[in-house]
């Protein structure tokens, strides 16, 4: 019965080796060492033929039993290793879905956009509708049709960005159509009248304008809001009433306005319109340079030459127009001390006005 002992011995060794194996590879080695064709078990079973035929079934059964146990132990351990490996992988690939996401701070409306909206809403209550035109404009719409003749100083290279670098006079001399970055929103007056042909016209044109001017108080790109009202009968008093309504809605009910005679080639009569200082209510301070007044608007009655260029008969229609600079109004309303703040796009500045 030596063989029975040998089987028990091998079984014990093998089960122990399985128990102490710490890796799948070590387990594989145990498998090879004991169970493979040339393994210790097969080796031992060769002696079965020396066992008497009477004892052989018993020894055979014992050998099978030992093998079954070893198989079970191997499988159990293999599964344990596989589970471990899977768990490790899951752990290393795990995503913690409970971590808060990185926050992108929300954007906000630029102060110029905000002020434009505020101004537009006031005039919309008087029946004005939005109109627009291109920022790259022909000299016809930007100058000629607005009664700004060839020798008008605003047509000089110093103020106007000529697209393609051709100034007005050279363009004419060489029979080209001059193209400019619009220097004001007034060309939208011309485009609107040419398109509409008949009164009434009651439009607002907000947008960017460009002048070759750059210092602490001037930016080469800034914004204007243009207004135009054309009807069969329109008076200067209506212009005044319209602007007084606007000034009081925007700067407060006690705001005063005054109109001073002024000159723009496309209006007659023309005026510069001041509002009482929003800082000192007219008493005189640094912002209004002790005058009590702030100049914020230009306006007047549409010039007959403008009607003519825009295809309307000045004997049958009348109109008023006005234009204002948005940056200046924004700075006054929100106490912005430096024009450059509006263009530097520093979020610490911008976020104060966002909606
Ligand atoms: N376009 C003029 C400017 O840019 C403003 C203006 C508009 C004046 C309409 C009178 C009438 O200064």
C-alpha cells in the first residue's frame, strides 16, 4: 500500500502548493509539476500496474478522488485570482461620477451691448424700428448722399479708413467707387429711405463705426445709435420732444436738455444736444467740466439734398435725424472712468454689467 501513501503525500503537497501560490503563474507551475503528462501524479500512477488486480480499483478510486480534489482547489484558486485581477482593473479604471465638474464661468453681455439694448427699448416705445446697414460702406452712402462734398474735412484720409487705401479724390479721378469703413451710422438713413421710398420712416440704427483716431478718449472702432423719422409733416419740436423723452427715461425724470445750433452737412437746422450733468444734476463738477451740461447727441432736420439723394421729394416730406455715441453714454450712465476699459475685455470689468 505504498502507492496509497504516495498518493496521499502528493495530494497533500499539491494542495499545500496551491494554497501558498500567490500568482496565476505560480498556480500554472503547480499544475505542470503535479498534473501534466510528465508530472508527479502521472509518474506515480505508472506504478499502478505493479499493484495487485484486487487492490487496483481501490487505489484507482483513491487516485481519482485525489485528482478531483486537486482540480477543485486549482479551479477555485484560479477563479479567485481572476476575480482579483478583474477587481483591480475595475478599480484602476473607475471614474468617480460624484466629483463636481470643472466650472466654466458663464459669459455675460458686454456693457456696450447692454446699453444699446436699453437705448433701443426706450425708442421702440415711440414706434422706432431697428434697421441696419453694412460696416463696409460705399462713399456714396457714407458721404455723398449725406451732403458731404468731396472737400469736406471728414473725407480726409486722417479720419476715414479707406478700404483698399484709395481716398475719395483718387477714387473719383480713377473712376472707382470708393469703399470705406463707415465713419458713422448715418448711411443707414440713406439705405432705409432708398428701400422704403414712401413715408413714414421711423428707424433706429445701432452699430459699430470706424474712424482713424486713437488716443485715450478715442477708439478707432466705437458705436453709435442713429435715429431717423420721416413723415409728411415733421417738426423740430417733435425732435426736441423725442429727445427729452429719451433723456428723462434714461438718465432720470429730472434731466434737462438743451439744444445748441450746430452744423452737420446732412441736417438743417442742425443742433448739438446736451443733457444736464448726470453726476452733479447741473451744479457743475469735474465730469461736466463745471458747465453743468454733457454733450451727448447731434441732430437736426433732414437736409433737402439728403432727401434728394435718397429718392424722396423734399417738398412732400420732412424729417428729423439724430445720432449719439454709445460709449460716452455708457460711461456716463455706469460711471466708467476710462474708455479703454470697454475694449480690453477684462472679465473683472465685464462681469459687473452682465445679465
Ligand atoms: N452722424 C453724426 C456724427 O457721427 C451724428 C448725427 C446724426 C448728427 C444725425 C445729426 C443727425 O457725428
